C-alpha cells in the first residue's frame, strides 16, 4: 500500500520513498509513500519530479500509487527523492478549497445538493440541485463565498472510523454516495464554522489563502440541475 503523505499534510513539497514495483514498459514506478496526489473527486493528479526525472502523471491502481516518468525508471528497492510541481499543486489546493466554500454556502443557505463537479488550476465547475438560477442569485452566491474567504476560516483535516463518520449529519453532499463500502476510515475536511465533508483531496490551511472567487458563468444542465463556474484570482 502506498502511504499518501498529502492526506496528512498538503504542504509536503519534497520527500524520499522506496520503489516497491516497476513497470519498465510503461516507465512507471509505485512507491511505498508519496506526496503526489493521484487524482480523484474531480481534482487532477499532481506532477513533479522523481530523482530529477519529470513525473508526467500519477494514478492509483489498487492500493498503490503509480508515477509515470519521462525517463528510465529507478530499480525496485531503490530510494528516490520526490519533488512536487508546487505551483500546480498550490493552485489546485486553492481551487479545491474554493469549491468547498461554494458547496458549504449553497448547502447552508439554500440546501442544494451537489450533482457533479470538476476542477482545473484556479477554475472549474460544480453542479447543484437548483430549480432556477438567475443573475441575482448568482451575484448573491459570489458575495457570500467571498465573505467566507475574508473570514479567514481554518481548514482542518482528520480521519474517522467509517461508522463514526457516517453519524455526522449531511457528511455526504453529493447526490450519490461515492465512498466504496470497503473503506473503513473516512477522511474529513472541515472549513471551521462553514462546511464539513468526506473528501480525499488537498486543501489550503485557511480560506484566506484561496484568493478572490469570481462566478465566471452559470447554465442550466436540466430541470433541477444548474452549473456554476468559478475562477480564482490572486
């Protein structure tokens, strides 16, 4: 099993790890631990370097996180030095937290569930169960989410046993529970005083790090399915 260092600390930029498996044909390696986020939940995978070789992509296969390289992979059992493309990672952290702010505000004030979402560095979209969504409502949403950025709320992460986690009201904000039955521990991300969700991605430590959030567009994707697009600026 690959230990995800980013699950404990999203600010780990460099690390050392042992190569546990190699696929020479694909120029990929699996490590015993990694700070690279392998992608999931709408958040893209990280990039960076292993022993100075560019990591083109990362992904999870079973219990292992694989790293696809732009050069020859190191030998099994060897120790490698990893370094994230921190500029990319930090932009994704800001973006992911921005969408949790949006989700928290929309749930708190309108009780609308999430039906889908996807993000890129400093932009993305999230779909909600709104029957109607117009200019005035969108402007109010933008105002309220930026107020939460300015409130400088701490963002906290902890891991709970599945049974304990699912006793938390409204833990799952998506229309469909995406947590597999086999997962016995649930990672919880909390924006203190605003939002509490099961989540496996990376986040900033305080909402003030997000920056200014702009609603870049909105559209109807169905009778009770409306899309909100966000952009984040410094």
